[in-house]
């Protein structure tokens, strides 16, 4: 197999393993059998091992003393800490962007994204294109990360590989939950305020807004865990959370 073929197989292994983990098909704490996983994914063990090493770096699995890997489990506090860390890192990214300045073309792209997000929200909760909002929200955050330091961006990407730490972690499959839908209007107001702070070179304000914005994910987590536990099964990221 040439280098391109190996890369494709490694990517297949990585995507397949990650999907098995975040979908809840693998039990938290379980040892991961290379033979069983290779058979399940229809891949050889070489790309599978590379994928396992990558997922260990991401923090989804961990090496065990006897050899091999086990699926990590996370506490509620771990989830909260990951969300808070994302907020700190995003805050640093937008503060640096505001202080250093952002090219007009990038700001224009952000403003166009804001308009598209406004359009997806519609006039009220009933008119909202929820799935479109979730898609655009992910793009908006990725563009924010790209504004500032490449070092900070890499750290944000690392922490958001934990499925419950991404900007859309508690939005997927929640289209029919009124509390979640209503929260998007506040989120969009914060999006606009962050972009304005960046434009006006207000680094401290941009940072504060980004950190507060990340806490919306924590509020959505609390809604699922404390107010409507019937939603837990829909949030695939929570398959990794125990206790």
C-alpha cells in the first residue's frame, strides 16, 4: 500500500473509532481490543494502532499498565472544566486578535457569517432553522480561532476534540427543546458583541465576552442533567460521562 493509501486507512480508523466512542457503543472504562475493533471496522491493525495513539493524545482513551488502551470515563466536573478551558482559550484568542488587529477581509467574513446566523434564527423560535444555525455556529467559532495566535488555535482544537467541549456539544439533536432554542438568541447577541469588540480593538472586552459565551454550553449541560434528564440519551457526548 502506498503512502496515500495508508493515510486513507489511518483516517478511516480514526473516524471510525471516534464515532464508536462518542456514540456510546463502547462502554466507558472498557479495555479496547485491537482484534475486535479491527474486525468491526474492517481495517488492519496497523492503521488502528495509529488511530488509538492519536485518540490517546486527544484524551479520549488512555494507556493501561498491562498494555493497550482503555476508554476513558469523565465526571461532570471534567466536562465543566473542559468547557471552562475552552472559554479561557477562546478568550485569549479573541483578545490577541483585537489587540493585534484583524485584516478587513477576515472581519468581513465574520460579519457575513453573523448575517447568515441571524437568517437561520428567523423571526422567532418557531421559524428557526436550528440545524443550519448549528452548522454556522461551528464555522463561526473556527473562524474566530483562526484570527489570533496559531499556538492558541492548536490548543483550542485539542481541547475541543473532547466531544463535550466543542461549541456545538449540547446543541446536536436538541432542535425540539424550547430552552435550548431560546438560548441561541443570547448566543447570537454574544457573537455580535465579540466581533464588535474585535473591530474596536477592545481586547479585554472581547476576552470577557468569549469566556461568558462558553458558559452557555455549561448552562445547556445543566439543563440536560438537572432539569430534563430525558434528553441525556440524545447528547452523544454524555455517553462518556459517569456519575
